[in-house]
C-alpha cells in the first residue's frame, strides 16, 4: 500500500487534494503580508527585519480572527452559486495588460510559458511533447526579449541622467534658477555695496555707485553659475570613466561621444572665463 501510494503520486493529484479554503487562507495571508510589509517598510527604511516580522505577526492574527468569525467559509459558500467562467476572459485580459505595461512583453511570454507548463504537469490539458517543447521555446524567447527590454530601459535612464546638453532641459533649468535666485542676488548686491561703502570709502565722494555695485554682483553670480556648470560636466565625465572600468570610452561608442561633448563644453567654459578674467577650478 505504501509503495503503491507513492507510485501514484503526481502534482495533479496533490493539487486536487488541497481544499479550496486552504488555498484562500494562504492567498489572504500572502496578500496581508505584502500590504503590511510595503506600508511598514516606508517607516523602517534601514531595517528590513522589522517590517517582515510585523507583516507575519499581523497577518497571522488577521487570519486567526477571520477563521473565528467564519467569514471565509461564508465567502466560499457564496462562490458556489456564481459562474466564474463568465469573468475568466476579462480577468485574463486585465492581468495580461498589467504584466505587459509593468514588466514588458518578454515577461508576459514567460508567464504564458509557465502557465502552459503547469497545465501540462497538472493534467488539465493532454500531455504531449509538442506542448512542452513550445512552452520551453516560449520561455527562452521571452527571457531574451525581457533582458533586451530591461537593458534598453536602463540605458535610456542613464542617458537622460547624463545628458546635460539637452537644450530644452538647460533652458528650463536656467529659467528656474534665474527666477529663484533673482531676488537673492539683488539683495546680496545691495549688501555688498553697503559693506564696501562703509568699510573702504566711508563718506568719501569716490564711493561706488549702486549701479556699479549691482554690476559687480551680477558678474559674481555669472561666474558662480559658470563654475557650477563646469563642476557638473566634470562629474558627468567621472561617471562615464567609472562606468567604463576607469578608462576613457572609445570615440565610436555612445559613451565616447558623450565624453567628447562634455570635454568640449568644459573647454568652452574655460575660454569664456579667460575672456572675463575668471578661471574655473
């Protein structure tokens, strides 16, 4: 009897022997744990153990009190009178759209291949070598598409982060910085004028006029802005060199082209600064 029972074991028989209420309990436990873990991980950013412990304890207590009230048993009893097959196509379309939108078409193909393989092993559909081979091929095709999609997505994010020469972005940043710092530099120019007049000139007639003081503050602001841009380009070059293993990227690659553009931008700032008598560091 023991050997016969062991020989008759199959994944399909195992899953068919599981009670529906047990599956619902496990699903609710995982759902509660995921929600509580996500909510508490925002509070404990540097410690992952505390959100996990809280998620397990609160989920266990929630499942325990639900089992005492019998709410899940009533839900199972009500589900027996609902024809769920009418909603299966809509559920399938919604899940497919979410997977494609969030993870890409490659992940969707892998999920479909896993589903076909599960149906084959569970005995829901007839077992045949063609179906298993198709699911395996779909898995590797989906894996390849997903890796390419993920690499391109990361590449685009890096380019958006490392491309300071985008004219629209620079124009928008310039306008925001100008509006934000306009009043600050005006007040600073007035303070500098008052300090210079009191410190060096006193009541003398040759004290600088407010216009000269304002022009001096404007030059200082422009020099500070040039220094800021120069430092940003230097940081972008260091990132490119670090990403290429500490070497200057080849000129025929995208990183090499960006590297050349950043170097030219730094040289332009140096030439502009020399004409104005200011040398960036």
